[in-house]
C-alpha cells in the first residue's frame, strides 16, 4: 500500500527546506511567501535495520524497501480557503494525502521573515487549522445542499445513506464554522465511515513537525513545549527537526560523513527517519517481509490485518485465493542465522485466514485462483 504525507504550514516556516533535505528533491526555497506554486513530490525509502539484516543473511539478487511519498504544499495564509495568497487550489492537494505533517516555526531568527511579523506557534497553527476547517465546511455545505434530492430518491440505498449522513453533516457544519477540526467533533467510527467519501482534510491524522534551531536540539525550547501541549490535547503526534542542519546533511556525499556530522551535532536520527517512522506510527502501519534468493522486499500493512488482508497488499489475487501462510519472525532469523535453521528449530509456522500479521513477520503465501 502507498503512504503519502502532505507537508503544510505558513510561508517561511521551513517546509520547503525540510522537504528538500529529506527527499533531495529540488524544492525551491526563498525568503518570501509563496515560492512554492505547484506541489513538489518526493518519494523516499523507509530505513529499516531489520531489512538490512535480512539482506545480509539471505543475500538476494534484489532488495525492495517500502516507500513514503512526501508532498510539499504551498504555504497557506489566513483567507486561503477564500482565495487569499495562492488560494484554495492547494487545499485540493491536501485532500489526496493519507496524513498531514504540519511544520511549525519554533525558532527565532530576525533574518528570516515571518508572515505575521512574530513567532507564535499557537497562532500559526490556529491560522492553518481555521483555513482547513473552512475548506471542509465548504465541502460539507455543498453535500448538504444535495441531500434533499437524495432523501426523496426512489433508490432505497441512496435515501437510506442520505438519512444517515444528514445529522452528521449538520453537526459538522456547526463545528467547522467555529474553526473546530472534524476529528475533534466526537464522531464515532460509524459516523466517520458514513461521510468518508467527503475526504475531509480535518479528519486526517496530523503530525506537528517543530522546526528548531541548533540550540533546540539538546534542550527543548518553549515554543516546542507549547506545540507538544496542544498536540497532546488533540491526540496528535509531535517531533522536533532542525531544517537548517538537515539541509547541510543532505548535501554530504557519503553516509560516513553524514553519521559523523550527526553525532557531532547531537542528532541521533535523521529527519527523514524521524518523519517516516512517525508517519507509520501515526497511520497505524506495520511492515512484513518476503525473503528469498531472488528478492527481499518490505511490505506495508495496517496493524491488525489478517494474513489474507496482508497478502492482498502484494496482489488482490493473493487475498482472494488465500490458502495459508508460512510465517516466522525476523528475530528468529537473526538469532538462528538462516531459514533452514529456523525450520529445524520449529520456529516456522503455518497460519490460516484468522492469523493477525505481526510487525517483522517474514511470510510466504500459498494461494490458488
């Protein structure tokens, strides 16, 4: 399954700098608003030390890691939902992503202009959230305006669906008009599923990425603490990343040089690794592996997936014709050294349709279609 994250935030908070650093894609970065016009897209591989270990033991002809797609969306300003700045053309790009990475400026630097003329993380977040809420409000109102005809439809399925949707939409209309996010409107799973086709932006999972300076690496500053408190109140995730240092790291040629620089700077994990791992956690995603002489490959699946559902990530035929799965955990492979020894130790299991796939499983599927 594909994973994509939209990077949003006010102009000049460091979105494009961070995007360029983590993806090595040539996003334009400049000290003035709206330097990003079309959404830049960068596809990056997900670092996984387990896969590196499997590869060393299996020695395949080919290695295929999982990927995450990052979409850098132009800076939004107050009034974006009504066409201010570069307008709501960018809000459409956000609707297509799985999760939102909201970059928040958490550093002082008089040489870098702030669109509001001051550093205030809560105000910055509030501006973006209000614009996203108003954009969703427009979608909700448009759907509500069509409900009368659907309620009177001769097609019972259409009429029944409309009857379910109307009270949910009316509730969202009130909440969104006040700038509240749809995910904070206390919708239960059934309600959320009923209006899932609207693809509301403010129902998406959000990760706040605090763009800090070098001083913020060793000690969390007050700006980050403020963002963390907000994130906790709304059930979002938060991490700190130094866009300036990440940009310097991305320009280094060798991994050894990057590792030495990171160690000297007190950075234990690259910004890319932080964001990809956080995105997986945010979306409830896990990884299983297929391993053989021809190929070692990592596959992304939803936590809680059954074996047939996980098989369907490879191909729908695998899920439809699922018979069984031969499974062992990568930790057993690391301990015993080879699949043959895993089998000898009785660690390889045959699992059926009810098996819940675990993060780090190595799997071989049997199917028939």
